[in-house]
């Protein structure tokens, strides 16, 4: 499996690059417009989303530290791999498995989908910041456009979880 992040040289130790990380995703056909968030998880999820928004305005080293802190502050949840016998797409289960394996994804089911979605956004944002740090030739306008998309997604999750307004 080709990993574009791992393919770019870095002076960061391997364990902090996240190159071997697997991104756990909820199945798209199981997503709802409103995702319940337990009172126990509410402060951690809200704080993590706020930290993500702040990290997008920081230097890459500081942003990575902040994103790592946000990930560490999220509760560890039980997420079971989803082994569908059929999918809600035109793909067969074997094709979905091949796609997931290639991209380092794992479709899961969990009793805490809000925490899972938040962790996924933080993990993806961390990979994006690493890419920006390692590849100096990225178009600054496109980088800002991606950052704005991440901000919009964070606000979307906050609304979906019935959290108070996040700020910028």
C-alpha cells in the first residue's frame, strides 16, 4: 500500500508521524443528521473541536502538538470492525475491503459515533498538517481552501452533536 505521507522525508520520529495509523470510519449509510453525544463525552468532544479550529491557525509544529493533545483528550471508545455482507453502494463487500485496506481505513460500528467522527476529523487534519509541513510546493491558496473545509466540517459536527457554537 502506498502512503503519500510516509513517502515524503521528515525529521520527525516515525512514531509521531502517524504514517501507520488506521482511520476508523462509520459506514456512510449509517450516518444520521443528528448524532447523540453522551454527557460524559460532551466536554472532550467540544474541546477537541475547538482545539482543531485553533490548530489550523498555528505553525505546523504547534498545530501538531495541539492536535496530538486533542486526540489524547478524547476518550477511548469501543469500535468494532464492520463486516458487511452487503453494502449500500454498487460495490461488493470484497471491493469495499480492498479499498479500505489500500487507504488504511476501517469501517466500524460504535456506541459513541460522535467520538469516532471527531477522532477521524482530528486524525485527518493531523495528516494534512504533516503533508503541508513536508511538501513546500503546495499552492497556498489550495492549502487555505482545505483549511476552510476542515473548519466547516468541525462546525458541521458541532451542530450534528448539538454542541454550542465553536467560534471561528
